[in-house]
C-alpha cells in the first residue's frame, strides 16, 4: 500500500514521465528514487501512514433479482417467487394489481469499493461499478441480455442505494423468445415470448462487516 501511495505522489500526467519511482526490495523495504526536494514530503507521508494506516477499501455486494410478471386474477405470493424479496414483490402487487410472477434470474456480484464487476447468468449479463459513500452505495449499473440468449431488455442507470434495503431499479416490458425454457407457468411464458409481460429489476446493496 505504501508503494502505491508514494507512486501516486510522484505521478505527473498521462504520457509524462513520473518525478521518481517507488519499489519494494526483496526484504520488503520501500525504496524511493526521486529528486531531493521531494524526499522530505515523501518521508512525512510515509511516517503518517505508518501511524495511521489507510483503511482497505470495503467489499461491496450487490444482489440482483430479475422477475417477470403479468396481470392475473391468480396472484403469485411474493415469497413463492423468492423468500428474499417477497415483501418487495407483495408491495408491487399492491401498487400495480394482482400478478402472476416468476423469478427469471438471481445474481450476486462482489468487488472492492470503486472497482468494476461483471458476470453473466443464464439470461442476463450484469456489469456495475459501485462505491461506498457514508451509509449509501453509489452505483453505475448495466443489465442486458446474455450473449447466448434472446433477452431483449436493457437497463442502464446510475443510482444511490441505501445499505441493506431492497429496491426496484426499474420496470419494462419483457420480451424473451423461448421463455418456456425458463418460466414454468404457461400463461406467463407466453406473455414473455410475446412481449406483453413486465420485467422488474430488483437490487440490494450490502457491505462486508456492516
């Protein structure tokens, strides 16, 4: 970590040579090659870091649920779709009316705060960069169809997420050719194949140790 901090102090600009170099010896000692005028400042920074180490970036976890639904008198209880987000799905039905619903995809991505993460499931691919700011997560989220599937929906957004709370990122018409492979209910699968079902993007952000 010290090497990285000192290297950043010596950085000038892109495509410009640095003012010096920092490296670790085989024994673990920090070696700095820089002009004499830089040495006192570098020594002061190193001394401060030794007494007050820079905390490691926390690990951020983002959980995603992709749910499809269609208006129906035969409502699906939220906990039957996913016990993890049952209350959120029940609230959706209260606001939008009775629906048949099915969980299409469940994904989780973990990465250090400020780092990019990406994964591909059976139906969708998720890519995000998330950073911790006080008690919230600020994330750039991109969700689109997996390369091997015909899922036509996309979601691209920058959002502020409260820690530990489940929120609906977005809603759109769902279009998934061959939906019967993934949705057991015939009525819901037919609606998804024809583009008349709705897709709900649900997410929850947590931080390790909090």
